[in-house]
């Protein structure tokens, strides 16, 4: 009975295929390798498929779509290895012939995997805004471990961060920056980001104010000052100094505790936060208070000026 089954199956196969003409078919088989030692990696331009042309009955050719070409890399060493690709690497059913295969040989570059510690370089773009300057920039950490094929790792000198746009910074800040991915896809880093601390400072300038008129505060008496002006040099952020004005609201003497007569008094100069007084001349002036109301003194001054004008007209 068993012998009859074999003969029947063979006869059936002959009946199906005997009358079928052979046909050619082009196929692409994936190329895979296995058993590569863990300390090695395949580098360079890699062939990932094999094109074949086969001849045989159409019913059998339809069974070949799931074929793979497998290379066994057990025991490989660093360097270039060549593998012949022929019918012996294909599982073709009986009755199917290999007409053509391309490539007929595959060359694989195999390298040892190494790890190196490299410095991280900050990729700085553009300049800070006009009124600011950048001081110290610190990377944490400032090194990264790079792992990959030994030749590719040896070519690297440093690892770049993504661009840091200084034009957007107006104050000291801390940012997380991605590391730029290596062009060689076989390289990897032990971290993906680094932290950068950027010290952003104002541009500091000096500005001189000369012969600023002094005013007297906190008295109803007539007053005079000698000298009546002050020279001041200040230092501070450019963006503040360019808008700074020193007027009677900021430069004055305080007569609150003074009686009629003449006495030295301290000159007060008020400046905004962040601005420092570099020099001031004088620091004190002579204040004279007269025991008459300031309004009356002003009227007498005006009358005196009118009399002087009338006398001049009479001449």
C-alpha cells in the first residue's frame, strides 16, 4: 500500500507538470547573515539582497517567494571576507534550475567594535543681541562615550551639539541640547543630550553728564548754591544709559535740616538700579538760605531786573 502511494504521488506530479512548459522567473531574495561574534560588526556598503533568474514549471516557481540567502559568519575576524553566492546557498526544488544570480560574490567588511571617550564641542551660531555679551559657557557633561566600528570611531575627534542660537538670549540660562547624530549609522553615544550653562551679561558702558543744574529741596526760604552745577560720570548697561536723563528730579540738595545762613550740603544724585556713579564733582556745595520766602525773593529779583532795564532805557 505504501509503495502504491509513492507511485501514485509521482504519477500525479508527472501528470501535473509533464504537460507544463518550463518558464523563467526573476526573483529577489533577501540576504541575511547570522552568528556574527558580538564584538564584531559588518561595515561599509552592504548588499542586502540577491537577484536570481530561475527556470522551471510555473507551479514550482510559485513556491520560491519566501526564499532567503543566509551567510554564516561564525568565527569571522576583522577585515574583508568574500562569500560565493551560488546554487548551493539556495533551496531550489527538483525541476527548477538556476539560470543567473547577481551578485555572484558578496564582500563584507568586518570591524571590531570599540568605545572611546570624546570631548563635546558646543556649536555656537550667530551673535548675542546688541546690548548683551556672552561670558562663560559650560557643558555638563563635557565628554561622551562613542561606540562603533573601530575605524569609524578612530576618525572622530569630537562630538557636536545641535546649534545654540545666541541671538535669542538676553539673560543667563541653562539649556538641554541634543548631540548631533553621527553620519555613520553604526555609531552610538552613551547619552543623547548635554546641558549648557550660558552666562549672558549686559554690555557695560560709561557716560558723562556735565554741568547738571542743582535744585534745592525741602525749604520755603530763598536759596542759592555755589557752585550751582555738578558733573557726574556713571557706568551701567548700555540699554539703560542710552535712555538715562539726569534732571532736577535726580540731582539735588536737601535743605530740610538747615537754618538761614551758609553751610556745606551734600549733593544727592539718584540713578536707576544697575547703574553706578563712577565719579561726581563736587560732592558738596555751599548752600545759602535767606530768611525771606522763596516767592518773595523771586518777586524782588524780578523787580530788580525791571529797574535795571528801566535805568538802561533812561540812558
